[in-house]
C-alpha cells in the first residue's frame, strides 16, 4: 500500500508515531546541551501528560464506583423513597468506569507510541547513553490503575446481573 493510498487520521497517526515509512534525516539533529535539554523537556512533558490522564481516569473510575455504591446503599435503607428507575445509577456508574478505563488505555497507547518516537534513531544522539526508553513509575501506576478499573467494572457488572 503506497503512502497516497492511506487515508484517515488513524493512518496518519500510525505513520507518525509507529514509524511506518518514516523519513529519517528530516531534521538536522545536533547533539548540543540546548537540544538535549529540549529533548528532556519534551520527555517530561510526555510524563506530565500521562499523569494528567491517570488523574482523570482515577476520578472517572472512582466517581462511577461511588455512584453505584451510594445509590445501592440508599436503596437498602428502609425509609428511602423508591426511585423510578433503580437500575440507572448502576448503568451510569458502569459508563463512568468504562470511560475511565478506555481513557487510560488510549493514554497508555499514546504514551508508548510517543516514547518510541522520542527514542528513534533521529533523536538517538539527544537521548543520552541509554539505548531504549526508560520506563518511569507513572507507567506502572497507570497499568495498576487499569487493572483496578477493569476489576471495578467487572465487579459492578457481575453485581448487575
């Protein structure tokens, strides 16, 4: 498939970050202190972006689970006024948890793709002595949160059935 035959934003994104038909030598990369620190600032910006997504996903997953638990405990109370659609809080909670998990999956995919781009051979001289992307603790935290979110989703879903 030629470059002219590829259409859509996903194909362009794939080509840009995953290196399909990558044109090496597009830039003049000089290993100076200024360009190395610029590369480091870009790397730290990538980390901050992932941290923001983790914070957003945590809020979505937490709010979704809280909504389910709050309304479930209110339905158990004997003096509570019966609500018209008792299953709606569960669906809303599931939707929020799913949105948090999906957002985190997209953020992790974007993080990995951009990290690979920063470590490709165009920028190898700027990256420093390490020859592969260094994983930071935020990646491990995001992965754990992804597992917790999946567990929360399944716990609420199984309880819904």
